[in-house]
C-alpha cells in the first residue's frame, strides 16, 4: 500500500467518509471520463447499485428472521417454564405471581411481532418493489443498465474510430520522421566522405527529399485528424455527459430510496410508544401486587403448620 493511499485513507476516516470503493484495484479510478471505455465506471456503479439492493433485502430479511426466531424461542420458553413451575412444590400467591410474570414477560413477543411486520412491510417489501420497478431484468441483463451501456457505446463509436485514425496517423508520421532522421544522418556522413561517389550522394539526397515529402504529407494528415477531433469534441463531451447525467439521476433515485428506507428501518425498530410494553408492564404490576408473603405463610400454616389440628395420641383400649 503506497503512502499516498495511506494518507488519503487517514484523511477520509478523520472526516467521517468511507474509503472510495476498490480505490487500488478499480481500473477506471481517477481517469478522464470521456476516454474510451471509461464510461464503464458508470455502468459498474449501476451494477453495484443493483447488488446493493439485493444485499439490503438479504440483510434485513435476516434481521426479521432473528426477530421471528426470538418470538418462537420466547413462546417455547414460556410454555416450558410454566409447566416446570406448575410441577414444583411452590404454592399460593408466590406460585401464581411466578406464573403471571412469565406470562407477562412473554407479552414482549407481541412487540417483536409488530417489529417483524414493520420490517417486512415498510423496509424489505418496499426495497423489493423498488428493485423490481427500477432494475427489470431480461434473461442476461438489467434492462436499464444495458440501455445506458448501449447509449455510451453509440456515443463513443464514431469518436473511437476517429481516435484510431489519429493513432494510426501518429504512428505513420512518427515512423516516417524516424526514417527521415536516419536519411539526414546518412546524408551528412556521405557528404563528409570525400571518397563517396556522386551517384551515392544523389541517391541519399533523393531519399531525404522523399522522406521529407512523406513526413509533410503524414504530418498534415495527422494534424487534420487532430483538428477534426478538436472540432467534434464539444458535441462528443456533451453527448457523453448527457448519458452520464441519466446514470446520475438513476443513482440519485436509488440513494434517496436507501435513505428513506433507513428512516423506515428506524421507525420500524422504535418501541418507545409501543402499546404492548404498557400492557406487559401492567400485567407485571398486577402479578407482583398479587404477591402476598404473609398470606402464603398463613395458607401454608393453616394447611401444614401450627394452625392445623394435630391428632394427639391418647390411651386406647383394645377394641373387639
């Protein structure tokens, strides 16, 4: 990891931002958008948005599953606990209170049932509907993303052809220029050679002249294509930005949906105004208030303790 990236990572973390995704491996990072195929960064972003919708649904479906499992476990715990308490030697208001508070504590399951319903209806289902409406798929592709890709390709088609012409003209010109330099060097050498024949000198001069003409022609062609690109650049850039702006709008809509559903998630998990909690608290209070230590002791005493009638032994004759 280079020092520049470490510095950037540190700065972003300090400012509370996240590190740019795949900053080191992303092949489109920090390059000119109008360069050939650079639009694939926008396509990759749209595909990432589709994946994020899937992940959102998966993550919060798992959260709802946890709630459902908790409700199920709470129901099982309640039934098992009441059965175990019923089989103990406990008695009176203590036994009744114990069973009552188990039943009261189980009432929290209603709160979690509501949470599951809100998560499903207000968060998960809404994201599923958004994904279906905005990321309709053919057999192989997301239709909207494929549309963006086709539009970008169409805009770049003529531009890439012109760029190919420029690169070819550049190579031809520079190759000819190298040959010209070699010919000029050969001319200097043969001019300084007193033993060189005139025919050789003439031939070299002809070669230099030929390469000069070829260089001028190729240079003119190269400059012509450069000028053509210069003239067509504004229209090309505007066309690319127009498609890009549509991908921005598509992403803005998705990000706004995420924000709305994060808010819905918050509301789904809030329990501060939950009516079930009030009911549970009332049941707890009622159960605990019914607990009467003195009454239990008195009940036990009257049935098993000092208030019972003891059968004291007395002298008994043998009965026929």
